[in-house]
């Protein structure tokens, strides 16, 4: 509270206005207003819900500054004049204190708060941030970043599940994209200028599609603000936006305003979302334009997630096992699934769809996402050969209409695979594996093998940190690590390590594959809560027998391509063979 008791005198304590900043219009009255705003209790906070477009659920609330003081200006003008007076940071800290005074919102949601980069670099902000509920810090392009390296260091210090980063006003200018590339946020907030009447402007829709594609590839959640009409909402749905915010859903207000809900294609309703099956014509059109099997699978999984609230995934057969190709809604996946393993592998082996309405009672079910009630696995058949599986996890029972829609979508994907083939055109990291493999194979001790393996794995996966354990007398013992945050991975308890080992006991690997709003559980979720955006787990094996565990993680959310996953699994096999050759320590 020491900061707050001092900010009321900040204007008087300054020697004078900043000479490099021009005096805004109405300067004298604004000066008096800023002096009043810096007093405790002068700033109030309104909340506006941020809504998941797929199902209408609330992900968070943006906190917007208001005041009961008589004035005709808004927060943008307050901040502009505070910048002129040299007290912008003090005013932003006063806003943060007002957010703290409001308390935590109901449920497991976040508060989105606006801060300039300059304020984030001020050490006084630390004490206030720790008082906030789980939060997303929004940095706008309108305030330059004086020192990206120092800001990255500060953000990494706060990088836990409680603090995430959003870049505001993306699309309004070059600076915001520079922020995105330099700071690797979890969210991008797309400027309202791109949202306004987007349904009437093909150029805006093209830009929106490009931003969504960029975000998905980087594991970033897209958020469109300023949604005011149903037509704009439908346009955002068509390009695949993750989250929306605007007057159409709810105006900022006291308490915690609840958004209006919508039916299937976006028409608003007070009764909640309609569960009737939406038309597949637009899906077919989009899939027919794809040239790569991964792009076709991405369209299918996006359609099922956005229209049915399913958590879909697509697997294709490669080398006798099922390889993950695309998914939506889940933060972690199981990969390298053998025929007959889980409901996905069972459907592949049987060549018939498998629908289970209560997975908790089916011994074939393998949990990778919490809260799943039903699962539907549909084999994908091309030219009378089973080439993969379309799988959907659902938090509710799957009715006949939905099951019919999943089968129809599987047919669309089969047609696409028949046209594109199953070989992706995206680059391969297997060359990196080739550079490192000989050093692993030539290792003369367990320690040398472990160090060379973790070094190779971070190079192949382009991740930050890795730890390798080997099993000795029934326990997992750390043998090698690399990276600045390896200690955070190594801090997992023996129970949590065994849970990870159990997760990959009958599959080749498990890893993250989505933005921060996706679902996860268990030790994978614990690692995400520690600030990791990407996690990979695989067993060290020799002739199929597990003898250790490899865990990799990095701070930025992103997609681990199938070829990188295969290269990592090959590293684990090579490490297992080498470990067996070396023998016990």
C-alpha cells in the first residue's frame, strides 16, 4: 500500500511537465482531473466479459477504468495527459489498485488489465500484481517498448499460470506485430478497426484469416474486440477466431456482467446455444481448397470444435502406429498409438466406428483430457485401406444427430486425403536428429548419454529445457538436464513423475498442442501452471521395455509438428538402446 499512499502527491512533486511531450487539448482542466484521479478511491473499474466463441463460456473479464468525478474525458485522454505530466506509471498503478479493490471474479476466469511496457518495467508494479487474481497483462502498440530484453526478463519472472501476456490492438499498425514477435504472448487482441463491418469487407476477412492462421501456428489465442453486430460475430466465427468481446455480448458494468448467448451459426438468444447440426457446405468448400493433408485436418477439427463443443483430433497411420495430425481444444495429446490401444487404436484395429457414451466404464478409454463423458472414434478409409482415425472427445453424451455429423465430416476428410495424399509438405527436423544421433550412440556412460540426449532433444524440438531420468531399483533418477528452466521440470515429485511415465506407458509420446485456453490435467497441467507453454513427454525404451523418461518444455505455446515428434521418439529409442549397452551405473 506504500505506493498508493504516495501517488496522490506525484503531480505536485514533479518539477514540471515533460518537455518532449506536447500539451494536450484542455490541459489545465485535465491536470486537475489527473491530480484527483491519483487519490485513493477516485478510479472505479467496470468489467466486460471475454467469451469463447465455440461455446459462449466466459474466459475472463477486461477491466476498464471509470470515475464518478465530473469530467468529459475518457481513460485514453487521462493517460495521454498523465504522460505529459510524467505520472503515467502512477496513474496506471492507481488503476491496478482499483482492480485489486474489486476482488476476484466468480469461477476459474482471468482479469485482463491494460499496462504500458514502461510501467511493467517499473519495480513498483510487482507488489500490486501479486495482489491481483489470475491475470492477463495487455500491452498496447501505442506505447513503445524501451527495452525488449529487459521486458522479456521481467515477463519470464512472472511467467506462471497466474500471469499471461496479451498484445492489444493487433492489426492497427506495425508496432503491435513487432510486440508479438518480440514478446511471444499467449493472446493477441485484434483491433476493432478490423472487426467493424468485417462481413462486408473481403480484405478485412483476408487479414483476419491471416492473423488467425499465424496465431494457431504459434499456439496463440486470438481475441477480437469491438463486436457490435451479429453479422460481425458470424464473420469472426467463419475465420476461426477463438475469443470475442464487445457490446453485442455485454457492455462493461458493475459486478460481473453475463454475456448474451447465441444459437448455432451466431444468432443471439437468451435460451443458450442450439445443438442442431450446422450446414457443412462451408466446410466442404474450405477443405476442397486445401493442398496439404494437415490443412484439411485443421479445417475439420476447427469445424467440430466450434460448432459442437467437441475436442476433436485426427490421426493418420505412419510406420504401423497412429500419428497425431491435428486437434482442437486439448492442450496435450497422446501420439504414436498402436493398433488396439485406447478407443482410437481399437477403432483403427477393428475398422469400425466405436461410440462410447460413458467412458469411465470402458477399460479401453485412455484419459488425456479431464471432464470427458463420451468418445467417438471413426476410422478413415481411403481406397479400401484404413489410413487413420477421426476421434472426438465430448463433455456430454453424443446424440444421433451429432454422431451422424461426425461420420459426415469423416467422409469429407477421406475425400481430402484421397486428393492430397497423406504426405505433408511441411519441413522436417529429422536432419537435426541425424547430426546428434552418433554422439548418443557412442556415449560411454549414463551421464554422457543423458547429456547428449537432452542437448539433442532441445535442438530437434526447438524448445528451451529438458530433463532425462533413468529407472534404477524401481525409481526414476535424474541423469541429465539442460536449459535455464530445467530445475522447474526436475522439481516434479516422484508421484508426478510416475504419472507422466504412466501416461506414455502404451503410447510413444504425449505433448501439448494448443493455446492456453485448451484443456489439460495432471502433471502436464502442473508444468503449464509453472509457465511452460509447450511440453513433450516420452519414455526411454529398449525393445519396448521402459527404462527412463524424457521431458522437454519451453515458455512459448506452439504446435510440435509430427516430424519433430517422430525425431524425438527416435532419440528416446536410441537413448534406450545405448542405456542397455552401457548397463547399470
